């Protein structure tokens, strides 16, 4: 679901803004979009209340990222509700996209490595993993195990 639509409390609005700032800090050329999904019947039929979705668009092709845009989906423990404490972050999915297809994806499951047909450069992949670790900290959630090993906090 569009992150802008989920900002129903001050705490969650601050978390969304901080998440966008994390990406902008590491990728200054990126333009944040808190409403990546169109508002049409088909999109509404598939929207997930338990995600915060935001995207970042680059002014052109990024050879280091091997894409033009990033779609970031933050999977939450439950839907965000007004007056309730912010939900825990369960996982992060980042997709590298072009106008016509997904090029790669990185999920905070397994080994946290990107998979796909055209992968970002290794130092950029590490930067994306750092952002994911910081997102877990931002939401006050212990970082999940990577590749079956416990992560140090």
C-alpha cells in the first residue's frame, strides 16, 4: 500500500520520512515517491494493508544499480492503525526496475543477496543491505537472522 496512505499517526509518518531519508542519504540523485501505486480498481484489489510501499526514481539509467527505479516494500506485522503503536517491521523487499521489467530483487530473507538477471554492483548491494539493517533499527525491530546465522545487534 502506498506509504503516504499509511501515515496515520505521527510516529509512522516520522518512520516513513526517515526511511525515505535513509535512501536519499545513500542515493542523493534519487527522487522519493510515497505513492508508487496508481489508484485504480485493479491496483486496489491487490493492495496489501500490511506493507508500506515507496519508490525512488533516478534521473536516468544507473549502471551501478542496473536499474532506473527502486520499489521498496516494508512488510509490517499488522496494518497501521491510528492511535496504536507503530507495527513491527517483519521484512524488506527492494526491487530494481526499468520501465519494462524487474531486473533484480533483494529480500531480507535468506542471505540478503540480490537475485535476478542484472545485478547491482557489489558495493551498491552492500549499501542496500546497510539500509535494510537501519530500517529494522528505525522500526525498533531486532534484525532477523541472515542465512541462518544470528545477527549481532
